C-alpha cells in the first residue's frame, strides 16, 4: 500500500503492486476486458455451462476475496452505491 501525502490536506492511497500481483495470477482464459462490471444476464444460471475444476474454483474465490478487500479498504469508489 502506498500512502501519498504530497498534496497538503489530502491523502491518496494506492495499491498498484497489490493489483498487479493479483492480476498476474489469473489464468489466460480468465483474462479480458469489459465495458461495464455487469451484464444484463449476470444472474441467469446456465446449467449447460462447464464448471471450473476445483483448483480454478478456489483461485477464482481467492481473487474475488482480494478484490473485495481492495474495494473496502482502498478503492471505495469502485463499489456500487
């Protein structure tokens, strides 16, 4: 975590290293870009979709937990209000 006090009366908190390390752990098939964090069909369940294997499911859960930590502790602006 980097805490920047260079502007008088303001504090900026950055976690770029944390984010880069987190993103570097993603498998190539989980890489991508999205215009928005959600889509209309987000909560539709597809029972014909392939499930993650146990290792990939644990990695996905681990990454989501780290992103939640990031959104709560540093980047509160990314939380939906």
